């Protein structure tokens, strides 16, 4: 296992930023799923096991927001990489919230793609 190289850090940062910008087209191009209907993400709320298409539809329901302090980092082993990020999100008309984001990438014939993403929101970090 080794630290994720700059290429994977940049890809994770681009995917995370696209989600917050609601650029679902870019998110889709940077993602891969093993099969139609596969769970792509899970969250804390009930019924939050979402396919990639359900996640993209969910994001389209909300206005864009700005991540602050995004600094993904992680590891790679063979054709799998996992990265995490702890940005703060500025939401128009509201206070910002802390996020915890995990992104799992796989190396496909088309290059590295996000295979799974997870987000926990609104939980302050404990010191």
C-alpha cells in the first residue's frame, strides 16, 4: 500500500467539487458502476442506499454549494484507491457544515473512475 499519487488526489478533488457544483454530467463521466442498479453510495438517512443515477438525481434537487478547505488524501493498492476529505461546505442562506467524504476509485480500461462515494454531513470534528 502506498500514498495516493497526485493524479488520484486530483481526480477525487474534481469529483467532490463536481458534486457540490451539481455538475452531474462530470460526476457521471468520472464514475463507474459494476452493473446497472448497483449501490453507489450510502448515507445516514433511511432509504439512502442509492445507485449512481439516484445520487445524481438527488444532487440535481439542490442548489450548488461551495466546498472550503478540500484536501483529499488516501492510499492505493493495485487497481483500488480510497481517499477521504473533510471540507466545510458553504450553503447559500445557511451556515456552513462540516463534511466527511470517502471516495473509492478503481482502475478500469478507461482509466481511474470513482466506484463508490460516501458522505457524512453536519457533524463537527471532535478534538
